[in-house]
């Protein structure tokens, strides 16, 4: 279809037409400096990078600390408060007692502090008499940081007591890279307990995570299109970008509900039109001396809308049962102004509809695959969406109600079926379809509720035709409904001879939906198989569940 061709051309850098498409660009230190930052810095040359550690940040604060038995202890909560925020031995027998701090990621450690608990402040003899400090990337091989067999200090600070294992020429401690820090008590007093309040760890390099966010308000509400951005991501580093639309007063999705992108170009996803465009970039590393770099962000937007308003709702008179094809309707209320592009493309996301009827303001349109009149549709089961194209003469250029009637399969208790509208005129003007996502007509209006018991992972397999001939001009179809899986799982069809030899394997991947495999009657080398009885098996990756049966090849 032409809209697919135009989109492909655009991603290749070929623009079929020019238009009033505008771009918000953030590409220099001055532009990035206007953003809100946390644990990142804007550098004049490398632009946005993770913040450098000053050496005064306690890297252990809020992290997990466990003893040698795996029991959590409150030794990284930033407090030494009596009992609740300290560890008290309850016995003088503390030799070999261990505590391990998990910093979350590897850090370049150059200082450790052990703070006495509040009990030790009252009982001056309740301090650690001897200690060993070590670090490890995976709690397997430990490197020595510091050791003191005869300690007389209430609080231990490796910067002050000169017990660090190695120093450079300037006298500074040489950092050791590790994720875990282990404290081992190597001396005890026969008559005194030990009370430890906190373990603090310090280091150098970069922070392990930070973000920058900013926004831009166009003069009028807009549709947001492509987002392109430049970054450098070295090994063990990552940058993720989020883009959302809000109203001028900040009403919109929470960042936790906005998609994260690591690819360098993507199309905006979110309800439109928007009054404000905002981005949030998250920088991360798993190595202390490297940082990713955010260099540039470009967000395209079109001040001409597809429609001034677009609202959708599911219409269903009969109860919908999971795993059973259901007939239902979808209503779209459009408000198209004189300056808008208008609507001649509609996309439903969340369900693949076998469309039976489309009505505009109660008038039925004729299904016409050539699109010389009426409408045509594409049912995309793999992505669970439905594309409806209106003929040029049916373009909606004013307020109207669109009704879509058809059958769809629902496999979950709740399924949101969202609505997007597009325009061929906008496609030709901007060079790609900038889908405008609508809103729910009312809360929950586009959510389908399906009843019934939880479905089996795999339904019964439907095989047709039986028997099957490779020379009939058609393929053998095997259909199965896969339920209760997340996107990305592999579904496979294996065909065997009666003695167990594998003839062919076909694979697909996706979410819970109807899957169809088409077999042409050939083996893995492309040869037509001999007539006879064959076995098949349909399975799901990471599961032992399978459906098995027989099929007949005859010619």
C-alpha cells in the first residue's frame, strides 16, 4: 500500500514532499542547560554525560546489606539510631562475623567508613577491634581493600587510618573496582559486645544513573511525529529516551507509563493533539569510569491536525468470552475543523478485527478492495491491529461518527482497543503518516471485558484441509490460539515422520493471539514429502506445554 511505501521512503531519507512540518531541536550545551537534571552534567564538548563523583557521596546509602547467613541488617540506612538502625552482637563472640554491601553496580572504591552504633557511643568499648574490608564484582573472588587487626578507633575511616592496601605516588588510595564490599570482623574482645551503626562506601568516576528532562510548548496544539536522537553508548553503558505530550498545565502520563526507547528513531506514541512536548533521557552505566553521551534530540511536530478531537468506545451488546470470536462494534467520534487535514485512515490497536461493516453517520459503506469507493481493511493478527482505509470521496472533513462492526478474538480479562486516525493529505505533505491517537470517550470506554476461566496455554489445533496435497495450489493451514504469554515468546510448529524424524520446523513470535502456520508440504531442503501420515507438534518456548496430532499428505 502507498502509505507503507511513503513511510519506507522516509526512513531511507527520501522525502516525497515538503510541508509545514516543524522540528524542535535540542543540540547544544545552551539548549540542554535549560533542562532539569539529576546526577548528570552538561559539558560544552561532549554535551550530556553522567555526573562525576566528588568523592563525598556515600555509594552504599540505601543499598542492601546482609550478614553471612543472608539476613538483611540495617547498616546502610544513613542512621546509627539505637537498636533499629544498628547491629548489636549480643555476645562477645564476633570473630568471623561478616557483612556484605551490594552497591548495585561496579564502582571504583577508594574509601570505606565504619560508624559505631548509638549503643557503642554509650558503651565506649562496643567497637570493632579488628576488621578486614574486601571488594568483589560477583562475590566470588575478593580483593583486599583495607585490614587492621588492632583497631582502637570508635569509628573507622580508611582515609585517616592509612590501612588502605595500595597508594599511588601522590599518596592517594588506589581505587579497586567492585560491586560488593565485605566487612569481616577479625578480632574480638572477651568481655565486650560490638555495635555497628553504618557502613559507608566512597569512590571515584561517574554516577551509575542520572537523567535530564525538558519541554517545549508550541504556539498551538500539535500532532507529534518522528523522534530522532543522537547518542554514544560505550560498552556497559546505555541511554534511554522517553517523549510524552501534556497539556500546558502539565496534565499527561506519568513518566513510569511512557515507553522507553533505545533505537535512534521512532514515532511518537501518545494521546494527541498536545499542547506541550517533553523529553526525558536516562543515562546509565555498569562500569565506574565510562559514561554514555547524549548529543542531540529532534522532535517533529505538525501544527495542522488530522482532527481537532478524536474519541473512541467499544460497543458490545452480548457478553464476550475469552477465546471465542465475538461480534462487536467500535464507535469513533471525530471533530474535524476547517484547517485540519481530515480523516481517511483509521487504525485500531489491541485487536485484529474481521471487519464486516463500516458506517459514517449511520450510512453504510461498501467494502471495495480496489478502494475506488467505500472502504477496505487489513487485519494484522501479528501486531493485533486493524487498518481501515476510506475511499477519497469518503474522507471525513467535518464532525462525524464512525462505526466499525466486526469479529475479534480476546484472550485476556481486559483488553484496551485504542484508536488512531491518519490522513493521506498529511502523508503526502509530511512524507509519512503521522498517526493521531485519540482518547477514550469516557473512562474505560475502549476496554473490552472478557469473561470465562483462564484459558489453556494452547488451544486445540485446527488443521485444514485434511487430507492435503502439495500440488493442490494451496498450503496446509494449522491454527492455534496461544494464551497467557507476554510478547516475544516463540511459537513453533514441528512436523515429524511416524518414526520421529523431523521433516520441517516453522516458527513465529509474538503475544497472546491466534497463530496460523502454513505448510507447503516440503521438508527443510525444499523437497516435496512423500504421501502418508505425519505427526505435528505445536509448542511455546520456555514451556513444556504442547499440542500434538496427525495430518495426512495425499497425492
